[in-house]
C-alpha cells in the first residue's frame, strides 16, 4: 500500500479524499518534525518513532569486500507496539465491522506523548521564526546606523571643504589688498619730489 492507497482507504471515514489526504500529510509531517528535533513519538498500540545516533564504524563493501569507514550518522527508528506485534503474529485477530485495529488512546493521555511532541515541534518552529525576525530587525537597524554615519561623515566633509574655500578666498582677498596698497602710495612720492624741486628753485633765486 502506497500513500495514495492509504488516502483512499481512509477517505470514507474522513468525509472525502481531500480531507483524508490533508490528515495523512499532517500526521506524517508532525512525526517527521518531532523525530528530526530529537523527540520520541509514541502511538499507543501501534509503535514509536525515534532518532538514533550511530557512531563511526568500519564496514565491508558487499561487492568488493573492501573495508570502508562509515561516518557517524543519525537514523530514524520505528519500534512496533505490542498490540501491533500481536496482530501481525496472529496471536490476536483483527476486529471486524470497520472497528479500529489499534486501540484508541485513553482520555487525558493526549496531553502528553505524541500530542505534546507535536506541540513542542510547533513551539520550536515559532521560536525559530521569532529569532529569524529579530536577526532581520537587528540587521536593518545596523544598516540604518551605518547609513546615518555615512551621511554625517559626508556633511562633515562638505563643511570642511566649505571652510577651506572660505579660508582660501580670505587669503586671496588679503593678498590682492596688499598688492593694491603700494600702488596708491606712489602719487604721494611724486608730490614730495615736486615740493623738494620747488624749494630748491626758491633757494637759487
């Protein structure tokens, strides 16, 4: 039986093929996420799913017989429950008339076990999303600070450039004024020379 056949098998009980497909996907997704996160998923009367770590070891290639080193890895493991084992071995008979082969969980037991595992997986996912959102916000804030610093640096550079231009203009103005000043004093020297010549002429007379 493949997944499509499993969906068809429970479609009548779920009220249609689409609800059955959604239910199968939801159950399998919850189990996979929980096992990947390191939690154990236990279904009463059916079995349990868990993550098992395998240490590094040496194995032999079946084709060449060569010794090969296998790295440390993690694998999923399913262990059948006692009720499932009894049904497969034939010590117990399957119920007839559409009854559920696996016993339903007793009332109040859904607060732990598989239900708790599913809740933990959902909580971990939410926490991961919040952490990612915080990192994104921090990056945006850092980018804004960097942009503000660059803008301030540009303003400071512009002010310094303006101050240099003003200083250069003042220096140029002073030099020009200094050059013009001697030119104005020249006529005064000529008038002094005229007065001296006039005095000499009067003395000769």
